[in-house]
């Protein structure tokens, strides 16, 4: 009996590369869909599962009108291309599940006392609307009768690259500090736990709908940076970076760093999922050790 086939869009990125290893180690055949391999869309009918990770780096460039369009289209447009290719074969899809990345930005760039859960509505700001459109594209598969899961992901902690590498630079230089008030929350998740959530979404036929992929340990920006400094054995005393300076440097994108609320992980835990890295100190230490050993 042949191994189940999982197609991954955006499979060459930080999450996709690690997820490919996780799936392969668990007996799945993985096919990577990317701009450099457009022919994979023609064979999409062979997929047992599709995981949609593709999307323009949301913090890669200043948010001009053109960049905002790229951010949305790279997510929504790619999902629609997969949908159209799946139906082009003229046969009912053999697909068992369509699993789409999403983001905790669904709840908006806001700092409140609220702990957001999956039933909360999307925000009407840029990130909230982007996630709404992203998830609506995934819901087209649900309308076909395909089990559909949307993984609303926080900041992903990885050994190399990504947010942790950027945040570590000033801390290693001894000038780590909070952003703005520092009281905004920073929902986060270890990349190993995130890949295990995707694996469970593939294997657990009861999972469908939206799930927050965030660790249960809620930390403010100030607490996160202070913990990172402690794990790196570096000082944490530098004055906070003023919000006005960040807005001048980053424009509208600065709101991602200056605001943030707590996000609940209760729903995914109710499925029986257990985090290997539920605490920030352990997650940071594991990633930093892996970075020194040059493994992912």
C-alpha cells in the first residue's frame, strides 16, 4: 500500500521545510508546490492532503499599497489556483483534507484584556481582513465536502531565520529592550509544536474549522525580551524603543510590534494535543541550542 501523499504550497520556507521532515518521518510522501515547480498543480488530483503555507513575508517590506496587495494575493490567489486546478480534472477530488495556514492577526492589531478564541470575529484592520480573505479561500474546499482546517499561527520560534533571529540581534549586543509600552502580548509557538499541529490536522479526522496555534504561556513583549536576554545570558536594561520611532521607521507595519493581545490555545488542547514546549524558557533554549548545533 502506497504512502499517503501530502502536497505543500510554500514548502521551501522555514515552516514548510521543517514540516516536510515531520511528515516524511511519519510515513507520508510529500510533494512541494512552488513557483519553481509549477507543474505540480497539474498533478494535484493525486493529493490525499493539501497544506497551504504559501504567502509573501508579512514583515519583509514596508506596507505600501502594492506590498499589501502582494501579501493578500500570495495567500488568497494561491489557494484559488489550487482550488481551480483540483476541479480541472473533472472528477470528484480524492482529497481527504485541505489545511491552510492563517495567523493570529485575524483578531487584529489591538491590545486588550480579552483572550481571543476561535469563535471571535475578524478585525477590520489590514491583518484581520487579510486573514479573513485567506480563510474564506480555504472555506471553498469545505463547500466541496473536503474537511478543512485553518491554523491561526502566532510568532513561530525557529532555530535559524524568522522572528527569533531578528529579536536576538540587539539582545546579543546588550541593547535588548521592549517595544513601545512593552505591555502588548506576543503570541508564540515553537516550530516543532506547530509542525505537530499540522500532523495532527492531517491524521485526526475530527478536526475541522479554525484552531489557534499558540503556546499556552502568555507573555508580554517586555517579558518575552527579558526572558530571551536571560536565556542568552545577556543584560536587559536598555530603555524601551519609543512607539513614535518605530512608526517612523516601519510605518503601519509597526502596529504588529506595538500591539497584541492574548490568544487562547484551549481548543487545540481539547483535541488531546500536548505541547512539547508550553513554556517560553524551554522553547527559546531549545531553539538556541539547535542554532548553535546548526540543526533545525
